[in-house]
């Protein structure tokens, strides 16, 4: 009986793995409209939209006819009890969809939260509303900042003139003296405001900039783990355990012990999903956390890896490669985004 159960479980896991569907935005060559393709390069939703965004928790935001709405992977619209809403726009990323079952929306001048059933789960009563992270979000009401949970309970953030979103249970806030620190999910100060700027926590560390403009990394107690000796820094990648840091005029990488790694490249980028994109000899490739090129720099452009796929460019056309650098979707599109896991 135990052997039969083990074999059955193995089969179920295998079937489940193959049943996973990945979807991304794609624009056919010679067209201005975008649609959605799967990991085989097949259009699930035909190219018909000028502005469409990534799938998240089963739905993708679409902007058309001066209105936002959500589509599922079959191209069906989500019926919502609120119309004429707008979505939260993250600079450099775009419009954000559902996260943890909720999405911030604005109607007129008031923000609230819509759930994946299309219902208004938290009312339109805020001047600002950020996405949820591990059950908590930051909002502003009557000029004050609050932390809320998914039932709408509010916890005031004392003395904040600004507050960002949560990451690993902490949110950057700015005090009246314009210095930055971090608050917890109850709105109470965890790390007092003492920095000129801060990043977000990842892998237990966040970059912080001293008042004399030096950058290092702190832990969740506000203690320096990597001394502030850099000009600039970016957040840690949880897979590789590395973060980009800038020494004078050159970007390198640091691990959590403060040991730096440089890469033979003309340009480098953040690690994402354990690999980083770089440019060498005018071509794009990918290297690992040891600084070794694992995918030859031979592409005419590329995006970061996501879910085991990276968009890559050959000539003026885009396709997708795997972590071995092999084409899994031939370059035939004029534009693509990142592959998102839908189910």
C-alpha cells in the first residue's frame, strides 16, 4: 500500500509540474497591439491591446478606451462592482495587479481595495493606498499614515511625513526631520529615523545611506552588517545572496559578509532569480554569483530571468531562452515582457 501511495504521489507531482502555465505579454512583429502568449509561444489572448500588464493571481490589468479592467487567461473580463477605477503605478514597473487577493484602486480622489471576486473589500476612503505584503499595507487618510490589515483595521504611523510599502515585515518611513527609518506592522518605529535614505529589506538586510552620503547594509535591528563605504547600493537578490554596490564610479557585487565580486563586463545589472544580465563586447549574456558567464554574451538585448525564462533579442526580434541559453520560443516578436506563472 505504501509503495502504491508513493508512486501515485510521484505521478501527481509530475502531472502538476507539467500543468503549470506561464503567460507573458507579446507584440507580433509589425503590429502596435499587444496580446498574451504561453510558454510555447502560442497566443492565448490575441494581440488587440495598446496597454496591457502582467498576470498576477489569475488576472491581468488592461487599459483600453480610457478605462481599466481585468482579464483572466481565457480573455474573460472580471465583473467588478466599481467602475471607472485606476490602478497603482510603480515607476519603472508599470500598473500593478492583484497581490494577496487584493489590489489598490482609485475612484475620483479616493483609494480602496478590490478583491479577486470584483468586490470592494476595503472601502474608498484613503488619499493613498499601497499594495499588501504579508497581510499588511500602508495607506494615508486625512494627511496621516496608517498600516492596515486585510480586515481594514488601522494602526497609525506616528510622526511620519511619508511611508513606503512593506517588505519582510518592515516599511521605510520618513520623519519630520526628513530622516528615514523603519516601522513594523503595528505602525510602531522599529528602526529610528537616522538615515538620509534607505532601501527595502531582502534576505534580512536593507541598504541605508548615512547623513554624509555613504551607503552600507543594516539588519532588522538597525545595526550595520556591511559598513557604509559605498556610493550607492541596490537590494539583495534572495536567490544569489548578492547585491549591487557602487565603488566610486564602478558597480560590483557584495555578499552578506561584505566580500565584493567584480565581473568582466561593460555593463551589469541586478541579480534576479540567481542570474544577472550583463553586456560584453556589445552583446548581452548572463552570469552566475561567482561572476562566471553561464550564458554566452551573444544576444542583441535581454531581460532579467523570471520563472526560468528570460526574454532575449536576436536582431530586432524577441523570443525566450531557458537557463541554458537555449531558445524555447524563437525570436519572432517585436516586443515581449517577463513570463509569469498563472497556475
